[in-house]
C-alpha cells in the first residue's frame, strides 16, 4: 500500500532494506547553502540520496523569478531517474527543519505524477532521537528509474495568474512565513518586507505537535476549516518566500483530507520583482 502524505520512523525503519523504497535527504539552510551537503556527509539515514534545494530542486534564478524557480520537469525527472526513483518505488523525503525543505520535493514528485511519495514524520530529529541507524555511505545506483514526467499544470499558479487572483479576490492566500516577515516588520531574506494583498498568515510550525511530528488529521482539519471559513480547498493558494515552506501547509491540508489547494511557486520573492505588484503590511 502506497503512502502519499506521511511515513513514520517505525515504518521507514522496517523498510530500510526494501528495494521498493527509496529515501532522499533534503537538508538545507538558506543561511548556509552548503550546510545540507555537509550534514549528509557527516551522517544520514542508511541508503538515502542527497538532493540540494538550489542545485537540484530549482532552476537558475532570473530577473523575473523568485529565489527557487521550478526546475524544468524533464531535467528534474532525469535527475530522479538517475537515483533509480521510479513509479514502482515508495519515496520518503526528510530534512532536519521539521519538513520545511523536504516538502518541496514531496510536492514536486506529485507534480510530476509520482504515485507514492511521503514525508518522514518527525524527520531527522525524531530518527536521531530514537537512536535509529545512520551511516556515511553513498548509495550505489545500479538501475535507472522510470520517474514519470506527466506534470500537472493545475497544481500551481503563475505570477500573471496571481495578478488576476489578487485583483478579483477570488481565492484565499495562505502565507507560511513567520509573522515578522508577513507583517513587514523585518525581512532578513528578501529586499522588500510585507505580503501579497489578501493573504492570511499561517506559520507552517502551526501544523506540528510538540514533538515535531504533524498534528493528527482531525486537528489539522479543524484548524484549516477555521481558516477556510466555508471555502473549498480548490479556492486556496499557498505562498511563502520562495515556494518551499508553503508546501508544508499544502501537505497539512492533504493530511486533513482537504485536497485540491495549489501552490504559487514564485511566492513573495517573485511577486516583489515587479514594482507594479501591490504589497501589503500589517496583519491583513
């Protein structure tokens, strides 16, 4: 049976030697872009491959894009196939930042049409705390996978589509960044502080229990239904700084059984590239 949202540390431990399971380490730090690669070299879940947010999971930045533009799907699919990721594999992704980076690959594999990708619930912190195995071995790939490349265009919205959405106030925008960045009090990452007009703030950590695992589905459902106020999940667009942590809220809605929301991959860092785009500050 495929997992499409979360896999527990117990489940993953039971499948470490299962040839139908494959693990990807997505550790990354915006403040130190080589951190994840170093951390992987120092110790990772046995059999895990490493993918870098900037180099593997994004395309090059241009004057029009945000900080982490979507990669060319053919290029991404080829990279994944080179790791033997195919449609017959259960893919499990993890990081050490409560899933806030690994969710990007979770979303992108779904975008490509992969039928079975899940986030390791609790991520590297829980795995380490439970004293589960780690090693420094680089896995040897002996086969090429058959990762699909049947991208679902309806899974995301472009900047031009966002312009219309903002003008017509047709969707609920949920911003996963911290409160200070959202309100415009301070932004240590992007050159302009604030948020897209009409957005509400739901910091991704709100999805987590005290131990760093996701809240139970019923709790997530209650939280998001309160945010949606009767709207359909299809009327929800997720945003953040560069389309990465926004996927954490998107995953939370999937866990809650509220499927159908979409991602604005460019998010705030792309929105502010065009000086004609309106910005908002404060709580709303």
